C-alpha cells in the first residue's frame, strides 16, 4: 500500500506503548498513586521537617506571627490584659480552627491557653499535643518575638495559633 498524502495518527495509536496494553498502563498508574498515597500517610508519629524545608507542611513565612507592629517597628507596645482569638489553618483533612487566649504584661506573654477545636480524630491528637506544649514555647517571651512553627510534634496547628496571634496583636496594640 502506497500513500502520497500525510500520515494521520489517531490519539490512541500515538499514546500506545508497544507491548504494554492500555489497561496495564492504567493499572500501573493506579498502583503508583496508591503507593504514593500510602507513603504520605505513613509515619504519622515521625518527626516532621522544619518549616520551609522540602516536605514540610508549613511555609517558612508565618505571616501574622512575624509581622512587626504598626508603623513597621519591631518593638510594638501592647496594652496589658487577656486577649482571645480564633485562628484557622489548612490540614490534610480540611479547614481547622484553634482558639488562643494570651495574657500580656509589659509586652510579655505571662499565660497562654489553647482551646482545641478539632473536626477529625487526627486533628484531635495534634491539637491536644500542641495545647499541652505551647506554654513552654511562648510564656516569658515578648509578643513581637514569638515565632511558633512546631510544638510537641504538631506543625500545622501552629498556623492556626499564628493566625489567632495576629488578631490578638491587632486588638492589644496601643
């Protein structure tokens, strides 16, 4: 058979791999997705990478927690008192929230309480760990110097804490 015109190739013929039927390619792709999904769930108790490193769940910049006080100065002045806020963050299971209450005296955190507000069992565990360890990480520190990225093995909850912290800073500012 001789052809004088351009050769037309169908999409199916162009994507076919000789010796490897289409259903095999599909099954191989599904197996790869399954393995990757399982690998992502493995090691839930394992140490999480530091923020900003490859594989970390949180970006390096924690916007509300690391922004300076009004006017761009790093030494904001805050009213003494007790302040509360709710912060939200994204987890693999969806949007989550955490409540934060801080007591300030002379711009220093003298007490902190985190109220877990989980929507699923995994979040319950991590928010509980975070709430149990946050006091050691922030009490005695100046409000403008707080930089929370991981507490008691929980790195995602810190996103909600930092979101609430930004709201508290705005409310407490003189």
